[in-house]
């Protein structure tokens, strides 16, 4: 249900009620009916911004698209489908959801070429982005939350507000720019091509045949053949959706894992079938809609679930980024992923409680001491309860300055709040559940929520402004393009742990050169910040730890400083990481008798702020 209200600004807002939640535009009403002497107050979780319109009223929709380079593929498609004149009609009125070039680029090149040649299918896809006789601005679209719009193609596309991101979605596509006002309607820019139930042109080849014809899948095809799964995926009587790792994805798997899989056909089969969904052809826009839903886990052929989620416009399967979509085959579709999706390894410690596990692991001695000081050991030892715990290691606590840590351990109220922000009650949240929660916030026992995100370290642009970059080939941090030592390995110093600054000065700094940032700001890679040195200069830090170059590294990529004196280490990172607040999850799914434990490498201290 939607009602229109007028504000003192004279702007129209939409009050929407859906699934017991009230929204004002995209803001959620969190508290209602606060009575005052002169009215009533309802609390919302976001500031309402007046809608901004881009005035292009001297141009038709077709002219706006033709004059904007980000729509060049769309214009080419409209031309092929003979639809330019339709959207150029000054006497008509349209609402157009316009995919960008980047949206079209996500579709496989061969599939897109075939679509451009099939004018009937192309026209159906394009007209699925057009609503006739309606000029629906963003506020009107907000009011349609939970309903569908009928398009010129005859299809109905769902309109939803993502309450976690306060964003509007149309047919699974995010609206990234809204309210471009043309003379014959309005344009909203979207990040995904809406295919819906249009049948895309498909080659008369099975998934295996299509993969075999693509040199980027040669490793995958070889492994399918070695396990006999090529026969399964060649069955054209069954539909499959395959999340296919590229050759580069297999190259990134560590040698020990690859060698173990090569010796164990059953384990290899488990891995490969974890990339396959049977019985459905799920195209990109369908996968995006699943990712946006509350039921965003799908069962794979090996019997385990994978989670589909979004970070902005990026689609993830567990923590693997989907880099190319909609490679069509006669019996399904292939989407390319940039990492091999390994089944989640569960450590069975079900004979112990969470408190027992922590007490029996020397790496949690500080955590156990903190739990004891806060009188929380018995809580996590309760076998009748169920918890999910994000457990900081000793090194995680060592990142806190010694005086601050001592003060925290002495303040039981503050300590209890910090520790309980690491605990979720009445739920066992496994790794796949956490991947599914990407981009959301989860309530903790402290009463404060924690943000759950998938961070992709490969997506930094590494410009001349970047002091730090991620070396994809070696999986570690290096000097960025803006550094004097671009590409050189970066290190951390264990003697800095417990300190609020760097402890490598004078002669030490001649051998281990601090990565200085002149603007007191290090950005571009998640987790970067800076700290003031004893000479007043600013040094880049990662996860609170100062970063250094090693003088004996003579070329970019060298790693001779790792392990020196057992106190110097490079900063090794996976391509993607599950992050809870600012803490990277390093180990998942340790199963206890009263819940699940995940290990993190930083302490979550947001309750102290």
C-alpha cells in the first residue's frame, strides 16, 4: 500500500507499507507515534533527500541516449531492432530503464553478438526496459515497491526497494541514476540488462561443447573429463547453470590444494559439482534477483548451498566474483567466476562448548582472559544456548595499544560490550550464511549490529594517487603506483604490536623503510589508514599495523624480508575476504556443541566509539 504525502518543502514523498515495514521513499520507519504538543513524530533510518532531476527536456529519450557515451551499446541495439524512432517520438510518453555499456559488457560477447542478430529476441529484451504512457519519476517508482510494472514487451518486471542499501531495483537491476527528464518521458539508468523470460539465442551445443570451444576454460574442461562430469554436463535433456572458474582462477589455487585434488577424484568431483545448479537456467538478471531476495542461497549438485549476494553492482557466489555472464548453451548457461569455489570446510569440535574451544587454544589466551574478566565464560559454556562467535586471536588484541587494552580489561562494562559485539545469539551462522548476509548488518548480543561484507582486494584501480596496491599474482600488499617503490613488497613488524605508533626508527628505518604518506591519508585498499611517527611524519597502516619496505628487496615482487628475525612478515591476503565490521575472517565454521566459531584478525571495538 502506498500513500502520497506533501512536505513543507512542497516535495511529494511516498509512504509505503509492505510486509509490516513502513517506508518513506526508501527510508525505513523505525519508531512511530511519538506524540508532541503540536503533532506527531515518526523516526526513520535515513535522511530524505529531495529528488534531483537532470533537465534534458529539449531532447527526446532517443536523443539523450545518442548523446551519452555510456549508452553507445544501447543505441546500437536500438538501431538494430529499429526502435530508435519509437523512442524519438515527441508525441509519446515513456519511462525507460536504460542499461549502461558496463551492463551490456557483463553479457558474454558471443551471446550479445547473437542477440544483436536476432532482432525479434533483441526487440523483446529492449522493450522489457520500456513502460509506455507513464512518466514514472523515482518517487512514483518508490510507491510501486513490491509490485510490478507492465512493459511494452508485455512482460511484468518487479519493483523492489532494498532496505539494506536504500536502493531501488527494477527487474533485479539497480537504479544507479534516476530522473533524467526528456521531452517525451523520463530515463532511469540501471546496471544490469533485464532479460527476464526472453529466450536468448543459443548455439546447438551443450555446456561442455561450449566450454571446450573457449580457451579460457581449458583447465575446467580437462578436470571435467578426468572425473566423467563432462558426460553429465553434455546431457541436453537437463538444464544446468554453471559458475565456471577461468584458467586464471585455477592458477590462483595453491599448489598443495591442487595436488590433493589431483590425487582424490571424489574430492575433485565435490569441488566441481559445487559450481553447478541443476534443473534451471539462471541468467544474470535472475541471479541478481535471487541475490536481492531473502532466499539467496541455492543448492548445488553436490548437495551443499552457495550464496548469491551483491556488493554494489558486483554479483558474488560465496566469495567468488562473477566476471562474465550469460554464455549460452543448448542445455543451460555458463557464468564465469574469478575464483574456484571450494566447499566450506567444517572443523568438528562438537564435543566441546565454544568456551572450551577457546580455553584449549593458546591463540585465544587473551580472549579467554577478557571473557573471564567480563564474567562471560559461563555464558559461552552454556550447552543449552546457541551462539555464533567471531573470535579475535591474541594478535588481534595485540593490535590495540597496550595502555588502551589494559584500560579496556579493567573496565568490565566496556569490555563486556566489546566482547558481546562478537556474539550472535540463538543462531548458528555458518560461512555460507555469512556470505549470504553480504552487504547487510547483523544484530549482536551487545545490542549493536555489525556490518557483514565481502571485500575484493583486486578491485583497487592503483592510480598515481595510491600508495598501496594489491598484487594479484602473489596475493599480497605492495607499493602502489603513487609510491616511490611501486610493486615492492610491504611488510609489518611484530614489535609494533601494542604500540600506537611505529617502533622502527633510526637505523631500523634505514633497512625497513616506512611507507610515508604526505597527505596523512592512505586509501584505495580497504583497511588502510595512517599513524603518526615519532618525527611527525605519517606512515601508512593496514588493519592498524604500520607498513614498511625492505631495503634488501632489489626488484618489484621480491619477498626476501618475509620471516626475517621472526618478526617481519609480508601482508598476505586472499583476493576476496569476508569482513565483519573491520575484522577479516580468517577461519570459518568451527562447530562446537553450542554453536559455531569463526576466527577474526582484529577486535571489533565500535561500541567504544
